C-alpha cells in the first residue's frame, strides 16, 4: 500500500475557551492516530495555537495531547513539517529540538510524486491588507519579540489572548464567504506565481474556508494547477491528502458538502 501525504491547518487551540479547545484537540489527536500507519509525511500549515510565544525557559500551558501525539509520530519516523501562522509566528527552536520538526517562516516549494507543491500559511500574501502587512513586519522584528519576552508570561499571554479574541470578534462571519476568484487574494497571488513558474498545487491555510479551486486546466479532467485552502478544525475539520500525484480536500467530520470546489 502506497503511503499518503497529509496537509492540515488552523486548529487555534486555546480558543474560544479551554473546554471547547480540549474537545477539538481530542478530535485532532484521534485523526492523527488514525492516519499514522498510512502517513508518509504530515504538513501542519499554521495557526496550530490561537497564540504561542516561545519563551526561553517556559512552555505555554495546554495542548499536551497534541504535542505528545506529534512526538509519537515523529519518533516513529514520520516527517512532520510546521509552517508558522499569524497566531503562532513567535517560534524559536522548541519544535525542532523536542519534536524533530522543521519550522518554516515563509512559503516553501516541495516536489512530491512528480508534482511541485507550494505550501505556506497564506497570511500577508497577494494584494491589499497593507495594515496587516505592516503589523506583521513589526511582530517579526527581533526587537518586538524580545520586548514581549521580558513581560512576565502571565501578563504577556493575557494580553495576547485578549487581542486574539478581539480580532475574531471583529472578523465575525466574513471568513465564511467566498469572495469570488477576482477578489480572493490568495487566488490572485497564485496566478501571479504561475506567471513565474508552473506550480501544480498551492496549499495554504489562514482563510478558514475549505476551497479547491482550479487555476488552469487542460483537456484532461485531473490536470492543471490548483489552489487548495485547508479550511480549519473549528467548523469544517478539513484536510488534504496526496495519493499518488493527486491531492483531495476532505472533511474528517463528513462535511464535504461545505467544501467550495470550482
């Protein structure tokens, strides 16, 4: 039996509260346990946590079930890749040292089964959203990271979780609306990248909407470049799986009808 490659993102563990988060975490861990015997590789594409700051000597409380499962899979020889998202960009070397998990801060290309795949969280890509792009540069600045780190963890984590809840409240249900191919900034980004080189699959998270969009096609049904947004594990519980040279977007909880396919 040929092994499969899995892609999933946007767990946002810690949100909206401890009780809801821990139930969601158990579902994620169950999924990972079910795929462990057939997984050749796993990509986690950002926002694993609703907020994460990697202190030098302190690990934020929570998510022990998930971290333990990732350690088990890694120890079993399954490569796991992690891409930082806008909620967990302040990573250092904890995952690399404890889980043997490479951490990526920018989109990265991978060649798998004869296909070129571009993977990234997706925040700050494409046109517009200049306010966030400026803010991202500030957050990524080592001085900003250091200044936050000198705050006592109880203060820093409290501020961070407050800001995260406020951001979600302001966003509301906007994330659930497909804007159309001319306004979806990640589709625009993908099409610009295709002018530079042929990429078979673009795989992103961040959007919180499960999307499988054909960017270009030939006369054969399953050829052409595609943009796949992985949705989330808050509402859709969606993931992508690569079998052979094809990638399919699915819902673990049977909500495949909610996946936008174009």
